[in-house]
């Protein structure tokens, strides 16, 4: 059994970022899986087999298991005993909770960034929206989805608060899953011109209008989704296959 002194020493070896739940170095396997989720290349319900992932990434199952555990902790992956790990399938209620959380978090991020931001920050935001626009013009739907989510994450990163960045990353990833599950056909869930409006209002220092635009943007995304189905809706197989 460790003495109190030894336990204290062990705690001190952990970095602040580890205590906050943020790795000192980004894990490329974690990032690639998360990107695949955000680009809708990994759809909800996809089974994530450790052996296959270890082979694809040329690593061992222990490392894959750690990545999947992290994604499970963040709600991106669901682990089912005796069955394995699957990309999460958020429910309608989950979707509503996630948008509610974003409507609380993102105004706070904008409020902080408006005070701290410099011209370079706004140039980075405009450059990011330009990438969104280029991807949209090319018809690269995967890139559009990923870049749209990353716009909100970029704002969090500029605030430079690791816990808030981690939370925004989780919410953005879960939103991508929700869009994939509940998106109405042919309706753009996250138009980049709304991002431009948010940036311009922040540049002007019009905090109230910037926050209103951000909340309105989230409202617009949620409104494009079909969240009308009840949780216990039963699929009529006769109607589908009859």
C-alpha cells in the first residue's frame, strides 16, 4: 500500500492537462476516428472492432482500447458488454439536451472571445469560413460537415480554456451524429453565411447581437432536424416491406 507521501508524489507527476482530461499530445488515432465521425464517414451504430482498428492503424489493441475508452467517456462511442464498441446513436432527447447545452456554452465563449480577440483571431475565423465556402462550392459534403463543426471548436480554442475546448469538441462531435441521424433531406444544416455574420458582429464589438446570432444559428440547425418522432415509435415493418 502506498504511503500518503508516495500517493502525493504520484499525483504531482500528473500534468495539469492530464488532470483536466486533456492529453499533452493529440493522439492521431483518436483524431482520425473523431474526424471520420464528424465527416459522417463513420455512421451511428457502426461497430468498432479492436482487431480491425489495430490492423488499420498498425498498432496494438491496448492503444485502440484506450482511444475507444476516451471516445466512450465523451459519448461518441457506446460500449455494450459482450458485444463491443459502436459509434453512438443519440436519441431525440439526447439531441435536445445537446442543443440546450450549446445554447448555454457558446454565448459564454463568444462573450469571452470578444474581450480577448485580436485581428489575427478574426483573420483565422474568416479564413476558416472561406474553407467552408470552398468545400461547399466543390460539393464536398464530408468536408463541409467537418469544417462547420470545427468553426465552433475554433472559437473555443481561441478562448484557451482546456475544459471548455474539450466540452465544445464533445458537443460538436455529438451534433454531427445528430445531424446524420435526424437531418431533413436537402436542407443545409449549418450555412456558412451565418458563421460570417457571427464573426462580423464580434469584430464590431456588438456582443448582444453576436450572441443573438449564435443562438439563432443553433436554433436554425435544430429546426432543420426532424426531431418529431416519439422516443418509443415502433417501426411498421408491414408498411415498409408489404
